[in-house]
C-alpha cells in the first residue's frame, strides 16, 4: 500500500510540474501510466480488503481523488485546450488495455492447465494400460 502511494505521489509531482511547464500528455506518457496504474492498484487492493481497514482504503483513495482534481484544474486552466478530455480518453484506453492483457493471461493460464491435465490423463492411461497389456500378453503365451 505504501509503495503504491509513494509511486502515485512521485508520478503526480512529475505530471504537475510538466503540465505547469506546458507539456502535453503524450510527452509524459510513462509517468501518466504510472499514476493511473497505482490508482488502479489501490482500488483493487481496497476492493479485496488489502488494507487493514476500510477507513484506510477510503483515505488513500481520497488522496488520489484530490490529486486528480488538482490535475484536472491544471489541465483545464494551464494546459492546452482539450487536455482533460485527452486525459480521460487515455485513462479509458489504458484500462481497456489492462483488461485485455489480464483476459489474455487468464486464457493462457487456462489453456496451460488444460494441456497439463491432458498430459496427466495420458500418463495415467499409460501407467494403467502398459502393465495390463504386458500381463495379458504373458498370460496368453
């Protein structure tokens, strides 16, 4: 939890300074992605009771909301026209990309588990079939 907050704070500082200097989102894409990833990580942890208390999770998410509100103000008033809308679109795209990557990873894991299960069935079948076949052949001699 502390690591996520520290990374989000650091990313926020860089974004805030860059926007103040008139930079666009695409110029700081990695830092923006870090901030958004840490926000998502905090949300997931709070939903899975990764925090010691609900109050702690709430307070950490409130800090992130305050940071986002500050970013919104900076993007609207100090940034270029449409920067906030681009930020929202970036967040949406990043979320969709993470969801797609998680789905692909889950499907790959399921495929691997199915393959391992088939291999296990094959080995068990051989362990049962080969000695039985050998026994039948010795009896028939």
